[in-house]
C-alpha cells in the first residue's frame, strides 16, 4: 500500500508462486509484460473507481470534529494523481476532503520541494 501501482505490480510479479504461474505458461516477466499488464490495470481502475469508492460512514463526522479543533488532515495513496483526482471528487461529495493529498507519482516532486525549502533554512 502506498507504492506506485506499477511498482506494486512489479513486486507482485516477484512473488515466487505468481512468477511460477507465468513461467509455467512460458510467459517471460519483463518490462514489456509489466507495461501491458499495467495498462489493463489502469483502465480497470478508472472504470471501477466511481462505483467502488465509498467513504466510511463515520468519516464526515470525524472530519467535522477535526476541523472544529483546527486539526489538519492529509491523505497519501499509491494511486496516480489522475486516479486520485477522480477519487477525491467522489470523496468530497461524500464529506471527505483532506487539507493536503499526495499521490504516489507526486512523491519525488514533494521530496524535491522539501529539499529546496530545507536548504533555505
């Protein structure tokens, strides 16, 4: 969790039982296969996010409680920014909107920005 989904796919394909199933069908695990599987996975993610994204019922109440106490909330995910944009719009309609959010494909940008800020001190 929290890992960029293509990297997560790479990790899954390293699991011996999964790797062996591909190899038993003479399918070599290489970057071309990973990219092909990821394209299918991403298409499926965008197809299913709208119908499979329900905020836990107590979350809006918790968010209200935190806001009243001026407590900031952040969200991170292994989704890409494009996936997170879709999910965030749905979550907002259901009462969840964090103060900050970072998708897995934005992590390096955030690290770079932090280094710049830190270097200024």
